[in-house]
C-alpha cells in the first residue's frame, strides 16, 4: 500500500508529533508499505511566530497539488492542521479523494490559557477542518471524549508506542546529582505548564531536558534547576534511567509520549489526573496521578521501577501501526489517475 502522510511538523523539530510520525513511517515500512512524507522542507517556508525553530510552508497550495497528484497514493493521511494540512485537505476535496486526519495538539486550550481566547472558538475552527475526514485519529480516550463533547464526528482512538529496545532500564545509570532526581523532558513552552513543577518544594534535584521560547526566562527564575537543553533522543535514556521520578505538569497534552519513554526506562511518573496521563499511566501502579503535583511526585518515589516498565510494555509499536492502517480510507484507483489523465489531455 502506498501511503502519503502530510505533516507540518517534521525533523529537525523535536516534539512528540515528530517522534510519533518518524516511528510510524519506520514501522509501516517494515510492514511492507511504501510511505511518502510531505513535510515543510520541500516548500518555501517562514518562521512560526513565537517558535523560531519551527518553519511553516508559505502558500503551498500549487506545490501540494502537484505532489499529491504525482504520488498516486492508495491512501492519504493529514497529520496536522497547519498550512500543509490545509493545502492537502483542499486538494483532496477538489479531487474528491477520501482522507484521514489526526488530532495531536489541543491548541484551543493552549490559546485559552495563554491569551484568554475562548476554547470553544478554537474547537469550532478545528471541527470544521476535520469535518470532511473519514476518520479523526486521536491518541487517547480522554482526548476522544473532549472532541466528542465539542461535536467532532468519526473520531477514532489511536494510541502510540515507543521503541522498547532503546528505552530500557540501566541499573548503573547516574547523573552524579543529589537524589532524589526529579526529571522533566519536553518543550520549554507555555503549554507544558512547567512552572507547576519548578515551583514545587522537593528534596534532591530538579532536572529539565528541552528547549523552547521560555527557556531563557525560566533559567533566570530558577537557577537551582539543572537545565540540560536539547538532548539527543538516544542520550535521553541515560537521563530517564537515572531519574527517580518523572514529573509531567502539563494539563493540555493529548498523550505525553515522554511519560511512556520514562516508564519504559523504569522511572515512575507523577502527573495530574487529566487526559494524557490518565491514558499513559491510567489505573496502573506504574506512576502516581494526583491533583496535588507535589504529593504525586513524592509518592512516586515509592513506586517499584519494574511496575513502571511493565506498564510501558503494554504499548506495542507494531500494533499501533496496524491500527493506523486499518483506519485509512482507500482512494479508488480511477479517482487517483483522473488528475494525471486530465493533465495529459491538456498537454
């Protein structure tokens, strides 16, 4: 099967969406599928306001149509709602091709928290974007329920998996810091609610791995925190395995892949009982969810590391890839060839 995935988020960006899509492409390839990723590097781009490390395609409509027409795909998946996602959606609608979409980020809630924009406005806009989709893939049951409350249709639960061969416990791992070590990995940006972790009165050491628009300000405000900046993914294993607790303060993420990575390395999670943590940690005894984040962090120190690892083993990457394929909407062969036939007639 030839699958086209359209995404505004791609390498060298470092975030959960990119990690998920890179991993998905690998697993689909191993299963015998041909995967074409349409991402910003093939287009004219501009910097995203407030996130200089993120580039967005500029007026991609014509080039997107050329690429999708030339791909002659069996199925098209639109992973993001940015300029490339909008262009792909418009092209598919003109061609009358079915397509699936994904909901990875709760942007309406980010905007509501940061700027006071009513979340209902944002969800209404995204509902219109996803309305023609044959299936809206969401990574957690909690997010699925949120979207259904906001009137989204054809919502499908699609979990995530991780590389369990890479993310493993390392008995001798140590950061050489006063213990216990409380770790956060992720973007240093408003939607992560990072100060809820940084403000906690905790023993030992707080460690943050990640970069983002708030990094300079938070480093000045919290000089006792060990700020590691961006850490290559393969090196994150050392930080995960050496930490005593992984503290995840976000209230608005759809999943939280880094929690799963930490648990796979044997590190229990402390988080709020909201969508994302409720799906990753759930009712397992691999972490602690509490409305009091400090209480959760301290209680997580008593969680046996093997319990955290056991929970992570439930998230199989190949099963996730098979589920993704099962949701795809096949394009009729005659419909896929129609644009090419029309172009030959014009020529």
